[in-house]
């Protein structure tokens, strides 16, 4: 490069042979920040002409001595930084010197990958002028650059299409995909969620108390120990060894849960500690940051203590410091089963297949190979695909427990009970497929799951037990779908949807509420009332403060978030907030109430949309939401008001405001009808299997919830004689 020795090049660096300081032959690797984000000699040299890329380097390139950093006999050199440039460096996803990275506090793995169209789609939505190369989008004007005096100094902001990482070669600003989006107007502050607490301020459990949980398992809770170590399949015992339980520091205690009678009751619980390890100074210190409690009597009764603490991984303290691979499982029993059978490092995610908190991503950066062992069902496999994107497709493998056998075990613990060959299952793990490409085996596995789930009347998350008839019709709540929900003004659409979303959140479905018509406080009050099953006025009396705080604490553990928008809002801003929530909070269900309020008086920021009429704007929004649901594999429930109609006039799909695109784009169309005697749900479209039907509802004022009902023959006869009677039997 400077006139000495032979030189070869790779797509990201040059390897130059020259004489070292002592006169001995050596090689230098000269990197450029746009093309190389590593400080290790990983590039296989191929003959290239150096001058092909030489124009990318600053003029001072040849005048600065080699860096003193070395790897064996290889030296690494980064081009010098101009005086005004405070941020120049390697081209990667995270940069602590970039203010956008500091402001939004969102960690992005260096292995993170985007769908090929995401960068292009975002630039088009924001009307950002850019050029395309096979690997990058090059933006014309960087928002961080000072005023440009001539056109020759444009197109310096490079965005990698596969990761979204960006670097401006004029001002040096760089960062992750989410930093780039924020730089162009996308806000991560449009969502209500608990603010991140600095590590020193995180609540910790009483270490002296949790330290006794493992001993209590063997001394005070023989039933719990028998459940964990027993091998009685009929009793669903777990087949775990005492040695494994001790290694993972599993314990037992009691905790209070709401019983079926509505009263609090004490139940025996298994304790799963999240233990962090600090090895500074040669001494190893273990700290239990939180504990998950799971009732032995009722599987769904679980809690994490203390509330508001940090996130952790069950079994993290068992992972060797030099481990290069790890197995992430959906449940605690699965992690212990994997370790028991293979001896491989295995940890459990805090929320199963529902979420992988971004706070945990930094500790997973060091692993070269990550096996995702989620449940082999639709929810588990969807979670595995979502996590693989966060962690990086190239280092992830997905393990399929059923191994092609539809009747096979669903998870690792069931595989342990069934005596399966764990190493064989791991050896047959598959790569995550591209989001827009599928193989026959991908479709085959999904088809088999759907067929067998069909026999259980649900292919998604069940709406039962609160809405069993509704669940029988729609076959559950599925990801990747768009549901259009409508009904007359004041009929109770919001009340029904808060109840439905609350019931799903109780089952772990991470939910994002966008209420553009009602204030979030009103939505929250309604949901808390439905959560506790009684009017909040009851808690105004003295002495009830503690009970109310207990309810609010339990409610806060639910994965529910709210958008801060209200009234007319740019659809692009809504989409940006939705994408942020999907990445950071692993949101699976998004409710938008309602489309007319979002678009009311819309003055869109996109120039290409400013000449559109209201129906065209609505069609554009529907298309965007439909695309978002498909690409991000989330369920969107979109409320659209009907056209003007007479009271007690039955609504149909033609009653939905706007063009026919609303019902064409939707997978499901559900109408909340107001009859003379009853309210009822009218399922007018069900793309999954075509079944339609009617669900009669009864309103319960105290809990502000709906309950399904079956009218008596006389009531049905009276209702069907009215002008707004349903056309189908309520129990299809």
C-alpha cells in the first residue's frame, strides 16, 4: 500500500507483506471501517487490485505509522480520524460513543440480522433519498452532518442491508439499526413500560432467605422432591436426579395464589433461582438476582420475586466461563433434563418462548453456537424463529424434539421421560430458515402440527376457559394474522378487547395496546377491574390499601405495554413504535383502537401520500399493518368503526367503513352486534378454516367482563323474531 512488499486483498481488508522494525518479514492487515468490523485475521486473501478501493481512504492514510496492536505477527491499522470526527471506528451494531446508542439504551447483538427488505422499506416510508449497492443503502444526506456546500460531498451515510448497522464517512456517526431509525425520526419513547433501573438500584431478594430454599426441598417438602425426582409417568413426575437439582440449586417454599374460590391460599412451590456470577479479582461471587416460584398443585400459578427486579437465566451459574456453545430451553425442567443427559451447558429463558429480554443479549454475545430448544409446537417454534433473529441466524440451531414423529415428546423433559437420544436430537438440529423462504420440511412440520392441533380445537393460544365457544369457532389466537373488529358506537368493543387481551396476557402473550380514542388511564382502570373481578370502588375504604397494592403488583407482572399516542397519528410513527416493541419486548399481540382516530385529520409526513384521499390513506394503512403482521409474525387486532346505520340494524362486512380492502386484508372479521335482548359476537370471516358462527354474551357489571351464554329456546325464539337477530345457532 505504501510501496513495499506484495499485497493481497479481501472484501474488507488488505494484507501487506513488508519488513518489520527489526528487519524481519511480517504482514500487516489494513482495515477500513466500512468493510471490516473485526480485529482478528479471519479473511481468506484473494488477489485484488488495491487501488480499486483506495479512494475510500482519507488522504492521510499513507502517512500514519502502523498500529501497535498485534495478533502474533499481524498488525492491525485503522485509518486516522479527521479533527472534526469524534465517532469514526469499526462498522458494527453497537458503539458506546454514538449518542443514539446511549439515548435509546437498546442493545443490538453484533450477530443481529434483518430481513433483506427492511432497510429499503424504512427509507421509502421516511422519503429518504438513497442509492443501493448489493450490500448497502447509501443515504444522500446524514442528519448529523453539518451543512454541505456542494453536491460532491453527499452519499456518505452507509447502511448495511443485512444488519442495519450504519456509518457516516463524513461525520463519523455510527450505530445500530435502531439507532439509525431514531436518527430519522423513529421514537422508542412512544411506549409506556417500566423504565430501566440501573443495576445498583435493582431489587434483590433476601439472600439469607433464598439460600435456605434448596435445603428446605429435602427437609420440609417431600411431596415436591418426589414430584421432581419420581419416575411415575401417570403422575407426570419429572425424572430428574438429585445431583442435577443440587447443581441448579432448585429449592422449595410456599407462596400465596388466588384460588378458584376467589380467596388467597398457600401452595407448595418449586423455586428456580436466577444466579449471577462475578469472578473479578480471582474470587467467584454468586448473587441470586430473582427467584421464579411455580406451584406444584396448579401449573399456571407462577410468580417471579422480587417484582421489578432484573432479568436473569436459570442455570447461568452452571455455565463454564470458557464455554463456546450453549443450549437455551423454554422451561426450567427442560434445561435440567438437557444437562442431565448431555452434560452440555443449558439454561432456561425467564419467560419461556414468549420473550428474550434484550437485557440478556450481552451475556450471550460470547457464544459461537446457540441451540434453541423450545417446545415443538406452534408457539415454541415461532419463539425460536424470533429469538434466532435477535441472536443472529448464522450461529443459531433449532432442535426439534418430536424429530418428525407427530406423537413424539413436545419438550426436553418429556424426551427425558420417553428415553430419547438427546445427542441424536442435537445432531439433527436445523438452521433457522429465512423469513421469506421455506423448504418442504418447514411446511411439512407446520402442517403436521396444525392437523394435530386441529383435533384439539385450537391451533393458537386458546381463548378458553373464558371464551370456549369463541375459541371453538376461531381455533385460538394465532400469530401473523390481522383481525378486523367492529361494532356500533357504545356497544362495548373496547371492554371486550381489554378482556380478551388481558386473558391472553395471563397466558404469556406479550401485548401492546394502542388506544387512540380513549386515554390509557381509562383503559388501565378497565383492565385492572377485569383482572381482579370487582369494582375498584371497593378499595376506597380504609384498610383496603394493602389488598389493592397486591392486585396492582400482580397486574404489573403481566406483559402488557401501551403506546403514548392519542388521536390522529402518523401511521409511520405507529409502525416504528410497533417494531420497537416487537424487538425489545417480544410483543406478539398488538391492538389498535381505532383506525379512524389514527387517520383523523391526517397530515402524513410522507410526500408520496399527501395527495391521497381518506379511503386511499385507509387502504395504505391496512396494507402496512397487514405486511407488518406477516413479516414480524404478530397478531394485530384493528378496530374499524362501521358506516352510519340504524339502531338495532344488524351489521355485516359491507358495514365496515372504507373500501373492501379492510375485509380482503383481514384474516378474521368479528362484529360485536347489539340485539334487542342480547349482545353477541358475529364471526363473519375466518381464513384459517372457514368456520363462522355466533357467540351470545352476558355483561357482568361488577367485573366489567363479558361471559358467554346459551339462551333458552324461548329466549332464542324471542330474539330471532327481532330485526337484529343472528342468523346462526350460537353453539355451532
